[in-house]
C-alpha cells in the first residue's frame, strides 16, 4: 500500500509538471502569434521532439432526414437532407446507397441528426482577440489543473507517510480547486465565443450548413465531486480532533 501511494504521488507530480509546461507553452505560442512572429497552425521540430499547435472552434451540423422514397424516385436527390431508414424485416436487402424496402412500415423512424465537432482555423500572424482569449483560457485552465495535481501529489505523499490527518487543509483545497474548475469552464467557454468577441458567423452552400457549437455547460458532477472531497476533508479533520482528544485522555 505504501508503494502504491508513493507511485501515485509521483505520477500526479509528473502530470502536474506536464500540465504546467503546457500552460507556459500556450502563453508562449499565444505571444508569438499576437506579436506577429508566427501564425497557426504551427509545426516545430526541436531535435526528436515535434511540437504542433492549432486552434479550433466548436461547430454543429443539423441534418434533416428525408423520406427514402424521395431518393429512390428522383434521379437528382435533394441536397438539403439525408436519407436514413430502419428496416427490421429486410435488413439483408439494404445496401449502402440503396433503399429497396422504402414501403415497409418501421417501428423506428429517423427524423433529424445533430453532429458536433471542431472547425480547424488558420490564423495569420498578428493580433487576434479570438486567439488571445482562447490561449488565455487554455493557460488558466492548464495552470489550475497543474496546481490540483501538485496538491494531490503532496496529499498522497503524506498518506504514504501516515500523515493524512495532518493534510486536511490540502484536501479541502483540492476539493475547492475541483469546484472552481467546474465553475470556470463554462465561464471561459462563454467569454471565448466568437460572438462575444465581435465576430460574425455565416455559412453558404447547397446542403446542411455548419453553425457555431454549443458552449460548455456547468458540470454538476464535477461540482458534486468537489463537494464530496471537501466533505471527506471535514471527516478527516474530525478524526484528527478525536485522535488528539484520545491522546490527551491517555
């Protein structure tokens, strides 16, 4: 058990260093782009190490589902929807691009599809509010995550040495960081929206169009986890008090 705690502490410490290095890297790359030294995406090779930096934004694609009979009957299928059908009774007869059982009444009927993804962006050298906001948000998030992992590493080391009761404040801090990161995530997402920075978004084409994706929402599970960690810290604090009282009694 002792070795397990020590190994976990080292893993957390290494992860904290990597996360801190990533935060610094985001700041450096952001500074280079905003001062006109380079653009994005950025590809650099330092010996055997290859560094790739890119920036993207969340997008969504809404697709309406057409009646498969439309595709079967028309030589030029419509470009504003897609055909998709469930045919439970004749699955072996349906091949990609063909709808041989369109007359079958199905118990499941497709209506529409929503697909989420990332839109890769190319950024020329120079000032960009969007790049500044994204890089700042990334650096803040990575910095907080590094601090969380460092605190976890110290707590695990104390546990390996049998001093977990003396680390109540550190454990409470870990819970507070989890809650803070959960609350900060939707705030960063909201502040880095293109619309919030004065950008417009238009799409044109014959078929379904991309639209800006939804921002991150409050992660209730992460908040609950943080509160649980704080509660455990209070349990440890109470245990430490009882242990001290027993020692005085003896």
